C-alpha cells in the first residue's frame, strides 16, 4: 500500500490533539469557587499592601504621637541636621550592629531623613558594641573602641528619665529591672533605699537598655535625646 493511501486505512488513528489547560492551571492559581473565596483573596492582598505601606512609612506616626525624638546611633552629632548631612545612608552601621538595634527611617519620615539610621530602644536597645562607629565611612559616627572609659567620654545618645508615678519601685513594688539591665550600673543609674532608681546624668550614655527592659506600659523609664523637653 502506498504512503498516499496509508491514512485511509480503517486502523489509522486520528492525530492526538493536546488540550490547553485551564487558565488557573497555567498561572498556578486555584479557581475562586465562590464570592466568599473572592472576598477572602481580596482581603489577603489588601493586608499585604497595608503591611508594605507600614514598612515604607516607618514609625512617623509613633514619633508624632509621643512627641519624642528618635535616638541616633552612638557618637552621632547632637545636631541632627549635621548628622543627616554627614550620613550617606549606606546602611553599613546596621549590618554590623551586634544587637540588630539599628533601624532606618522610611519614605514617610522626611523630617528625620529618609533611610537614615535610628534606634527605637523600646523595641531593641544599644549594647554599646561600638561596631557601627568603627565602620562608618564618612565621620557621621566617630570611631570608639568598646572600652567603657572611652564610651563614657564620647557617647551621649541621650539621658534616661524616671517617672516615679509609673515606676513599680516608687509605687511600693520592688522591681530593679532598669538597674540590672544597665551596662554602667552605679555609674549611670543607682538604687537608693528602699529600691528607688535614680539616674546619674553625668554617667548615663543613653543606650536605652533600661527602657527596653522596663515592664511598665506606659514606660516608667525612657531615654530623651540632648535638648529634648521632658
């Protein structure tokens, strides 16, 4: 039988046609089977968008509500405009931070310098490792070794403040977390009988360890930057 008539044979099979998969199979999505499922998917996308928005906007609302100023990394100039002028937003300080306490301002925080570094001691305080000061390439942070004599001389991120109306020890319940957390006990903070915490302003460098460990909410102890009103 010639090739020309081979396909005329009753045994000849029709060529197989490949079916195109459904659209949801192509993109890897399950079909939305109901209005409820569609709404649930929409809520998921909205939640993701809001989360991203918060990351971009940063903590602007928090600082606006409290009226406080964010802490800068150790040895940053007390003149915030001067610090922002020297800082090139390279992010190196945060990459070497021992405690991971250095954060960066978001797009909605132009008053503090977008992408400039700061520390929110309530979330995570400075352990005074001084690594950020040693890696800064522009002089926005002054190099200091991890030596407490040098740290006391060159670091002044702020000064801790105690509110006796909120402090558990002043309210008759002995606490002492702030004193125990301080890397400079009896230099930056001391306890007076029966167990009242008192800040030694000449020795406090403003690392915020006391603020992070304070069990009270609102805080009974926090760090204020130089020149900040209590």
